[in-house]
C-alpha cells in the first residue's frame, strides 16, 4: 500500500489546466492591415477604397476570433474584416483581434488613421518692373498674377527721370521699408536732409526711450536745478507734482490759508495755543457732557433748577382712599419723596383717631406709614414721611393714598369713613442729578 502526502498547494497545481505545456509551442495572434491610413485628395475619393484587416492566430484555434473597433465600424466574417473611410467616425480607429484559449486571451491591435489634402494655397510674392513716368495702383494691380499678395513689389520707372517702388501690405500699395544695419553706413555719410524726422525717437545706449513723438522727456534726463520759473507757466503745477511734506511755512504768505483749504477734523490740539479759543468761536449748545471733566463745573456756572428735578402736587380737599399722583421721568438717579397728610374730623367729636398713608409706584406699594391710635382734642391727625427710591431710568408714576378710621370711646365706627373736605395732602419728588 502506497501512502501519498498531499497539501493545499499540491492540490492547486494538480488542478491547473493544462498541467503540461510544450515549451516550444508559443501562442500568438497577429493582426495584419493592408494599409495603415486613408488619404483623401482635395478632388475627393479616399485611397485606398477599403482597408482589409486579417487576424493570424499562431498555435491557436482560428474559428473563435473576436474583432473589436473604437472609432469606426467593421464589416466581414471569419478571420478578416474590412474598414472604409466613410465608416471611420474619428481621425484614428483602434482595431483589436482576440482569441481566447484555455482561459487565456490573446489580443493583437492595429491603428488606422485618415488624412486629407488641403486646398491649394496662395501663390508666393512677386517682384515686378514696369515702364512708366508716374506711379499707378491700377498698373501695379494688373501686373501681378491674380489677387495681390502680401509682399508683392512693383517698380515703375522710365529709366531716366522717374523711378518709384511700392510693396503690397495686404490692403494698399505703400513705400517699402528697408532696415539697414548702422554699421554698414560710413560715419558722416547721412546728411540731415536725408533723414525724415517724422516719428523720430531718441533712445539711450541700452534702448531705453528718451524722447519720441507723443512721449514726454523723463525727469532722469533733466539736469538738477535746470528748470527756472520762466520755464513754468502760471497755474501749471498740480498737487500731484508736489511731494508730501515738501511745502514749508516760509513758502506760504501770511493770512493766505482759508477755511476752505483745511479738511474737516484736521486741526489737532497741538496746533491750538493755550487760552486761544474764545466763547465767540464755540457754537451754542455744542459742548457735550463728554467734553466736561468730572467735578470741573463750579456751582456758580449752573443755572437755577439745573441740578435737580423738583415736582410737587397738593390738594386741600383730598378724600380718603383717593390718590394724589405725580409722574416723573428719571435719569436713573435716586428720587427723594416727601409726603404730608392732615385729616380733620369735624362736626362730631372723636376721642380716638387712626390714620395710615400708603405710597405707590406704578400701582405697587413701596411704602406705608405705621398705623397709630391717638387722642386728639381737635379731632386732627397729621402724617409726614420721607422716602428715598431708586427706580432706575424711565418714566414712573407715584401715588399717595390716605386711609383712616376713628373711634368714640374705643368703639369702632367705620374704617372706610373718609375725612371731610378740608383735609390737606402734599406729595413732593426731588431727583438728584448725577
């Protein structure tokens, strides 16, 4: 009995198909094209009419060839396909032929391009000579072959007293321009009369423009202190020509700077001498609180009622349980409140009186006097109070209300009985400014 050892790798190798391969039998697919490009002459008719592509499998079956193309359409069967110029949808078409054998794909590729001849271009420039005693555009046009071309040159001469040469610049016959290296000219051989100064330019040795038509002479080419006042016209120097901080006080005449020449908010405290601003220079109501130092205003400088806001209300016949009201607009400072109330019960003698005064702010109780029973031979009852309130900033309404009862020999009569018409009441508000 034979025992065979087999692991996972042995199993994979034994399962591979084919397990044995002839090393001398190479496999390959060739794709042969009858031409590599289509050429379309200007007269039409592509050459060649079609291109044939033939797949040649080597050591591979020939009955399972798959053709593919990108950029056109193929026709045909078997191992050959045909491509026409019209069937190409792109300037270049990529054709493939593939044979799949034993799980392996063998592919060959060919590229076919198409080109076209362009139209005939224009003729080259001509140099012509005509006989004549004056220049004529019409004669020059007639002398050239077909339409004038850029660079055509025509000379008209009578071989004696007249000769003129012009060249076609694309739109008209113009004098030809000639560039001559200056080194070819003999020094001093060109006279001023032979130089046309129109559009003449003057340049430095490095080619930098110094002066030319339509340009100004640069400041670097003007000697220092070379321009005198006689060379400068009146009112010709603008602010852009004056450097910052270049005008000194010696250049400004006395009393020549007006208010229109000073920008708003440009005069600083350093430019104003001590005690130089008079009251005539300050507009009415122009000094704000921010401009006054704390504790710097003397009482003699304050107008009457300028520091506090006194308010008062009084009644000679205020009934019981009827409010005496004041409204104050507070700046946020404390408000001192003083109240006075005196009630007189007339007509019936009462041995014992009792009264209470209540102070309200915006309908809410903030202070109440202590109820007190006392004996009065005149049936009079007086209440005074002082109260300091800090309500904050805003408008507030204060109300003082009197209430009272009276007793006869200690017996309760009516705690809501009002005082008579000659009752007195006063409410006083005083806010201290901050």
